[in-house]
């Protein structure tokens, strides 16, 4: 049996993509929660989570990791050969729109008190998963950490150019509805695209963030989400071990 180690942060939307691919594949893996201030020292490869190690090989970048998983563990395939272009195009949209939308909802400003609360909630989660390496002061200041982190600040500014969060969400949900058959990209079976989109809706709900159920107002998307939840949570829970 191959040894799989998943280096992650519980709050990372990119890591969530990999986590749910591991879940779907029913793989046994160890989870290492990385301190965001010590990533270079704690990661075996790369500079950002997620990183996945299988035996002595490591990959970074969430999409690359998931494609690698599909090659290494071809049972329950997620990237059909005839859909590679559609998958690549939709993954680009996820990276450029859906994931930035996640950052938009946790970005704290004086006009976005929901973002302040959500950012504080993320700080508490990071503290919990790194087993108390953060003081209570750092948790309280986590909204400022997110607000001035260059990477998050850049993503927020880019997505904000498209309009209010409600407007961007509606455009996003319209796009998803048009793509839905039984599954996304109008496919009859689950693909990696479904895993990626599901992860971005499931993570905020799992973390208990405010305003994380907005997509449930669309019946077609809600039905798809609940179907995915049954596939991923009820039927395919793996045995995993958390280590820090």
C-alpha cells in the first residue's frame, strides 16, 4: 500500500479540492496541518499548501495534485479522456471566479462585517488545527492578517472589479446552472470538476462561516450539491490520520 501524506491548512480552498478528491478515491492518508508562518520549513516540497506526497514523490498545486491522483489511482476515474478540454476550461473558471469569490466573502473591511467575523472564524480554525501554536492575540488579529496578505489582497481587488459580492455570486450561479446535467459540464457521471466546485461550497459550511448557504436558493444547484454530498460524505469516507 502506498503511503499518502497530505500537507494542508484546514481553511485553504485549494487544499479542499485535494481533500475531496482523496475522499472520493477512498484513499487512506495522513494529514499534516502546516503552520502558515512556517510553510517553507514544514513542507517537503513547494512553498504553499496543498502538497501531497505519495511514497517518495511530492506534488504541489491543487489541480496538478488531483490529476496526479487520477493517474496513480485510476479506479473511479475523474478525468475522462474525451472531456479533458472541457475539464481544463472549467477548472480555469473555478480558479479565476469561484475560488476568488470564496476569498471575497472572508475579506474584512469596515463595510463588510460578515467578512470580519468570517476572518476571525478562520483564525480560530488555524489555531485549533496547529494545536495552540498561535496566541489568542494572533487569532483576534487574524482579520488584519488576511486583509494585508498580498496574495489575498490581490485576489480581492481583482474580483471586486466585477461588482458587488451578490452580483458576482448570481453570475457564478447562472454559469453553474447552465453547465448542469446530472453532473457539471453536462456529464452523466461525476468528474473532477464536480469535486472542485463542491469543495468550494462545502468548505465554508464546514467551517461555519456566515452567509455560506447562498447557493442553496437555486433548486437545481441544491439538488446537485446534495447528490455530491451523498457520494462524498455518506458513502466514501476514508480512514485518515491527522498529525501535526
